[in-house]
């Protein structure tokens, strides 16, 4: 029996495949998958999903393990075991906006894909804000007057720079994480341990 791993489609999938390649795993089935959403390799079955759904598949035990951004774990708090950080998917959360805008007299309006992380961050500082939930291209919001500032992921800073925005406050740094279904960890320990241990070797270079 092989473990089932749920992978976040897109940039994390690519970085995870590179991570596997560096550890001499057979990655050809993953590279050649085309539009298939389930693939079998020599070592595991992989399923490909959006980040939020990766957490759901792992929580429900459909997948034993998952590769997911820490942002998803912080935002939706799925009932999964957070096993270890990967040395990729590294970025940070920041408050950003137009350089010169003043703090408004009314409640500050923040646009974000991450309402829970944002609310908690401001609440911890004793600030009450209004949230505008967006699904992407969050940088548009302060430029078009939808919000005063944004809370979003920053990696290179290019998206902010090319849109004339600046970081106003650094919040926290994150990376991709290996998560596990709680029952799988107990019941499938023998098949999961070798895989987890080989991934754990990556921690040393974080
Ligand atoms: N610019 C970035 N640099 C590094 N990691 C990032 C960056 N943006 C997002 N991530 C991480 O990669 C994960 C997947 O992001 P990605 O943008 O591929 O998917 P998404 O957020 O669901 O967006 P989309 O709707 O475009 O697929 C995020 O959950 C986050 O952990
Ligand atoms: O600092 P940078 O290297 O420019 O990366 C940051 C950008 O990457 C993410 O967006 P993504 O590409 O996932 O698109 P999205 O806006 O649709 O979420 C994030 O939301 C920022 O917009």
C-alpha cells in the first residue's frame, strides 16, 4: 500500500517536485501528468488540488499527507497534524498600501484574501477594522479606492513595486508545510515514516 499525498497545484507543486528530484525520487509521473488530477509514482499516489482543498482532503483522511502553504493553515485552521516546514514556499505577510495615504478618521478598510489572519492580527493590536474579502489581485484595491491598505503575501516585492505600493508593516514569515491526517499517522505509520523522514532532511537547510 502506498501513501496518498495531496499537493497544492501551481507554484507549490513545482517547488515540491524540485524538492523530490533533489532527493532522487522518481518525479516523471508528476511531470508528465498533463491535465490528470491523480497520479501514481513509485513511492506514493498524488492528488492535485487548490490549497484550501488540500487541507480538506487531509482532514477527511482521503489523503494521508498534504503539501500546503502555512497561510492556508493559519486562515482555515483545519484539524490536521502540522508535521514540518519545507524549505520552499517561503514568503511573508505584510500590510501594504499607497506610500503617502493617511490613516483615515473612520475605521481602516483592509482588502485581503485572508480575513481571519487579518482580523486576528489587528485585534491583537487592539484595532477594529473593516475587511473587504477579495480572491486575488489584491493590490488593485488601494489603487482603485476599494480599501485603504491590503494584507497579502509578499515574496520578491515585485508585485507591490510594479503597482506603486509599499510595505507598511511586516507581519510574519511563512513557508510550505507538510501536514498529515491524524488517524493516518497512527494507522499507517510504517508506510508514512520513511517518506516523512526523507522530507524532514529538508528542515536542516531552512
Ligand atoms: N508570491 C509568492 N511567493 C511564494 N509563495 C507564495 C506566493 N504566493 C503564494 N504563495 C504560497 O503558495 C501557495 C499557493 O499559491 P498560488 O498562488 O499558487 O495559489 P492560490 O493562492 O490558490 O492562487 P490561484 O488562485 O492563483 O491558484 C499559497 O498558499 C502560499 O502559501
Ligand atoms: O512579492 P511577489 O514575488 O511579487 O509575490 C507576491 C504576489 O504573489 C501572490 O499573488 P499570486 O501570484 O498568487 O496571484 P493572486 O494575486 O491572484 O493571488 C500574492 O498575492 C502577491 O500578489
